[in-house]
C-alpha cells in the first residue's frame, strides 16, 4: 500500500491563486492523500473556493489565527500521514510529485528518518515560468546553510516523515518569515542524508503582493538571525578563504551545472509540456553531484 501523504495549505486572502494550488494537489490523483487547509479568516473569495472542494479535503477551517506558522502547526496537529509537507496557497505542486515521493519513501532504508528534496520553479502571478532553481551543493549541509555557503531546501519541494515532525516540530510561530529555515536547519543538524527526488517539483510564486516580496527587508533580517544562531564556531567555514572557495563552487552548481532537465521552459506556462533537455547534466547529478547536496 502506498504511504499516506499529509499536505497542509495555510491560507489567507489568496483567492486569486488558491484554486490553482488546490487543483495542483488534487490533480496528482494520489490515492492515499490527506489534504488539510487552514484558512485564517479570509475576506475574499478564498472560503467559497475551499468550500467548493471540501468533499475532497480531509479537513478545513476558516478562523482567525496567529499567522502562517501557527496555521501550519494547526494543520499538522490533525495530520495522520506517514509523510508531511506544506504548500502555501499561492504555490503549486507539479505533476507526478506525490507518486515519486511515495516511491522513494518505500525504497528508503530508514523511513522514520525520511527527508525528501525536490526542485523549484519560479512563477509569476500568471503562472508563467520565470526562473529555475534546482539543487545546490551543500543544500542539506547544516553548516553550509548557516554560514551562507549554500541555500537550504526549497520549502514547497521538501517533505519529511511524521516521526521527524513529532520529534522536532512544531514550527516556531513567533517567526514571521524564517520558520521554515529554522525547522530545516534543526532537522538537517541530525546528519540525516536527505533523499534526492528530481521528479518532486514545486512552483514558488513571485509577485508584487507576495509576503516575502513586501517584507523582504524584515525577512532578510530574520533569516540572518536564524543562520547566526545555527553556526558552529568550529565549522570549516569560519575560515574565510575556504568559505569563499566553497561559495564559488556552490554557485557553479546553481548556474553552469544547474539540474534543470525536465523542468518547464522559462517563458512558458507552468502547465506546459515543453521542458528543458540537458541530458549530460542530468546524468552527472544522478551519478555524482547528488552525493554533494
């Protein structure tokens, strides 16, 4: 039997996008899905849209809360799946993602320590692809992230076992932006090797009213605080020369060696079947580079 996957969507006044988000999950046609939506008391069309799909949801509610992290925590408190993830109400999950997560979970040697890492596509408010950001060297290395050598996991394309959540959750709801980073740093400090899942693809929407766009200055400050608290004084990245070299190599992994094969082409709608083809880079990642994330 396929493992149950629990997805939580926190929602607040994202009526122009939430239906596309919901359908990106339901249209996966994954047979053992538990989908939960926690709305914070939206005053736009969000609630009507959620109600329209209510029969396909495990649970939903619309009531005031204490912010995004609090809403996600509320959702996971009702989740019973073996695999957890959350998807914000303006982001998308691409086709075949859930089935591939399940396959890799079943194959994993220690399912209780399962962490799955996927790839990110940037989209605009019309769901047109604007940028790719795949894997980075060191993106699962706690200290590489904390010292700014590598970026962390892509939130909309990351999942983990319920056991990890029970032991290391919930999210810190006193944070407004970097609660995902803090959680990922916490679980990556355990030296658990995440599973490389290229077919697990999420779309992160960048648009003028996006929370991270509006509050970019406050977000950057919060991110820096979280990273500084996670740094080890004996890390190799204390050495500024080693740090500089590592950052340059990591940058190459995000650009020249970027694993974008199979992702929708820039300029196309996210649903387009026209994808990037770079077979040699794809082979390098599957054989060699995936060991470096």
